[in-house]
C-alpha cells in the first residue's frame, strides 16, 4: 500500500495516526478533512494535502447569492453568476456552484481555524 484516500473528515487523521503508529514512512494519506483535524499530520508530512471547500469563500458566495436573489438579480434561467470577488460562478438549475475544492497544504493550513 502506498496511499490511503479517506473520504470523511475524521478518517484522514485516523488513517494518518495508523500510518504513524505503524512507522510506515512509505505510505501517504490524503482525502476530505478539516484543517484543524489534520494539521499535525500535514506538518509531519504523513499527509501532504487535504481538500475541502474554503469556508470563507462558501460563506461569501452564500450571502452574495442570497442578496442577489432577494434583489431579483439571480435569474433561474442563467448559466453563470457574477459573485463579487469570486468572479464568475456556474449555475446548475437551482444551484450556485462554488467550484473546485480548496487544497490545504503545509504552506497554507495554518491560515485556517476550523
């Protein structure tokens, strides 16, 4: 085994802890998780990166879209939506899509506290 891909927030640190306890420096762990849960493992190098939506951007988009909807600026038949500092976001029928998930690495994980 060379990599573990975990698809739930607690699974990433759980798998990383197992890799650590078994002393397996040849196995990497990645997946969907929260920064605070994974920070120690990212800093130690067991986990190179995790992915998740950037909550600041998601919150911003939610408020921006709600305001646009209330003002009649968000049309049901539109394919795109101008979302302020986020630029153009896609619309899928009745969904406003944030886009690709954010990649947390050793270089940026300490900027997030959740």
